[in-house]
């Protein structure tokens, strides 16, 4: 019964609190890559089913004619000290799945909007979404090989971002780079919510 | 965990057009829509709890033997939740839709087989310890 006892001990302490960060952006911009780069566990996928003809309709008579779609979200986990667990969710790329965005953005610490300079307009909906929701976000430009390098200022202007939204370059495959983006996001979120910011340090 | 695959549609190729064709229930789209809710006896909402994607769940004890009213999916959740897991992780491990897992978790919470910790509501994102812990955790990666 040793295992039973240790389980009891485990239950006696408070459960950790989970925190989430959303990784958004257009299709194929590197959201899943970023989640995989920083996750301590193999990234998992959560799926939600929905019908073409509206969600929440209980009339079963038409069920056999409805088409279903699966919306998948990749997510990863980072266990922190002090009883916190951080989850990173890659949003479903298609904008028509806004309801999933709502679910995943509610209560989020903040969001990273990944952008690709070759298809900058793909991240407009994400930027609009988080601006409307007043979710603190940063824009991270994933540096794809062969893509023209732009000034961060040019990107800031092209996205019509306010000067307070941090824009940075990143490489979604690099742990160091992803860490820096996430740390910048947390610092920005603190400032956004009026908390005393600590001086940024390099990790 | 999942029911067996549907038989191929070719088994019912000649259904008379005059009455409902049985294969309309068996196309690849209909299958995954119906089956998850069989596990929940058709329920789409949990009896208790909201179960956010990052609500953390832990089993209240070891997997019960011969528990009445628990399906194999309920038992699988209790097994997985011997260590703390989020609702999202459970859905990933079980390969079930979020809505299904929520209903199953509601049952388990109702019967006292699991306990849970809801995340901080959006309004409470002003706890500076949370931000510091996240920054420290990220730096330590």
C-alpha cells in the first residue's frame, strides 16, 4: 500500500494552477513547431467535433445529413515551480473556428501571433482578434529561409500595430528563440495589466 | 477504447431508394460524430463542473475494481489521473473529443472519483507571483 499512501500525500497538497499561452497565426506559419520546441512532453492534440450546420442544435432528425469537421489544436506543457503549470495552445488555423479561439483565449495569460513575412496578411485576423478581446499579445516573425528580411518597424507599420505591441524576430525551431519570445510576452502582459514590470534579462 | 470500425459501405450498396438508405448512417463523416456520445449516453453537457481545457484533474484514489456505473472510458480517466493532468491532456491521451471527456469527468466528479482545480479566471490575472513563476520557469528551460 505504499503507492496508496503516496497518492494520499499527493492529494493532501493543493493542486497546481494551470496557466495558458495561445500561439496564433496563419496556416503553416510554425505554431505547431513552436509548441513542440518548448513543450516538455510530446505535444498532444485535442479535438473537437462540429457540424457544418451549426453547433448546439439538438434536433436529431437531421443528424444523418450533417457533415462533421474536426478542429484540432496542438498543445504542449511546461511544469513550473511554485505550483504552476504552463500550457501552450496552437490555435486552429482556420478563422471559422472562432468558437475554439474563444475557448482557448479565455483566461489566457497572453498570446503570441506568429507571422511570416511572405504572407503577412495571414496574421491580420489573429491580430484583430486579440486586439478586440484585449488579450495582451506580441508579434513574432518566424524567420523562414529564403524570406526577405524586413525591418521590425516596417512590419509594425504593415500590421498597423500600436507602438506598444512588441514585434520581434524568432526561429520557431530554436528553444532559445522561443523562450525569449515567451518571456517577452509575459513581460508585456505584466505591463499591459499594470503590474510592475521587472527588467528584462537574457535567459 | 473506441468501438470497432464501421463495416465498409459496400455491404449496403443496393438499398432501395424508397426507404431510408442504411448507409447514410455509416459514411465516414457520421461515424465519429455519433460514437463519442454513445459513451456519454447521448449527453453533451457534464452534470457538474465547467472543465476548461486547462482545468487540472487528479484521481481521488486508485482505479476502482468492479465499480458500478463506470464505463471503460471512465476507468481510463481514473487511470490517467493518478498524476495531475489537464482536461486537454486527457482528451489527447484518450483520443476523444473535448465535449465527451467533459461529460465523463462530470460523472466522475459527481461520484467523488476525481477532484479538480479550475484555472484562474481572466479577471484574476493580476497575481504577480504567477508572472514571476512563469518567467522563471521559461528561463529554466
